[in-house]
């Protein structure tokens, strides 16, 4: 089993204070030495305080073209050597509860396909992963609280057709398969900062494919129910392309 946990931080010209706070929050963990930090940048990133990178077991920076956050996550995963890989935006913050999860689960058992923990989401409050496998039909789990088995990710990269919700597709694929081991933790591990693209823009490609994704994962009846729900919403509120035009103009 690897002695590391990998953390991929996607950074596209981030605000200096937020970026430094994000990286510093991992450096403040008691287990910082067990972390492999991989910063995947598109554009410039602020300088980090002197000596901060040396607190980690491994620290790497990779530069890629700006092809979307999931392309950045896939690039970071290619470099990951940890038993599990966690994905962060440059404005998210690791919380002290992550140390407990690292000590009690992540560095002891590498056989889980997904370890899911609660997060605090700005403007929403506490978000906990559901104990029901079908819960992902109704709401995705907070990405910053999900530790994916690295060897699984390397053979199942994010589907970059989905610009906003590729992690939702990944989570459904993993959790719906009863052959996969899932661990639901109680420790609060991250603060999710709202205001990025994932908070303000819908993924219309994912929405169009969602009934098929759900049907393939959970059974056709679930896919039909999702399709029916979408049609009812569109009937009342209008076509999604028109409803969300303002979000894409911002």
C-alpha cells in the first residue's frame, strides 16, 4: 500500500490569497508529510510562502492548456502515486477532520473504491454523503470530500464531455456498482467555496444524458423517472437552454 494520499489542486490564475490559503490548509495538517500535492495550473499561479512546499511528502506543479477542470484533474491523476486521490479547487480549504480520516482509514485500507466524507458548502451548509446508493440520483456528493481509489481512477478517467458534472457521472458509476467498496465517513474534511463555474453554470450536456446514465446504473425504471421529472420541470419553467442563458453570459 502507498504511504501517500494524493491531492490534485486545479488552478487557473487563482486569486493569490485564496490559493495560498488552500495550499496552507493542507500544510497545517498533522499528516502533511503523507500528502502528495499536485498543482495543475493553466496560466500563472501566485508564489507560495518560502518552505511551504517542503512540508509535504511530495510536491509537484504541472502546466497544461486550459481545457476544463476535469482535463486538469485527469492530468493530475496521471501523476498521482497515493493510495487515494482527492480533488480540490484553488479556493477550497482542507479542515482538521481530514487528519482523522487519513489516520483511521486512508492510510490503513486501500481497498475502498471511494471514501466519502462530509463537507461544509458555502451558502448551503453541511453536506453529507448519502448512505443510499440511489441517493446520487437526487443529489451529487460534494467533490471536495471524496477520496477516490487511485488505481481505479487511472483506468476510469473523468469524462471531459461533461464540463461541470463529470464527477457526478464518476460517483454514480462507482457507487451504483455493488462490487465496489464504499466507506461513508463522519469526519468533516473540507470547506467548499461557492462562486466558481460549478456553482453558477449548469451542465446541459450532462443533463441531457442524465436519464440514460441513471438508467444504465440503477435500472430503466429510474431512468424513466428522471426523464419524466425533467420533462415536468421544463413544462413548467421552459426549455433549459433558455432558462440558463443568463448563466452562460456571465
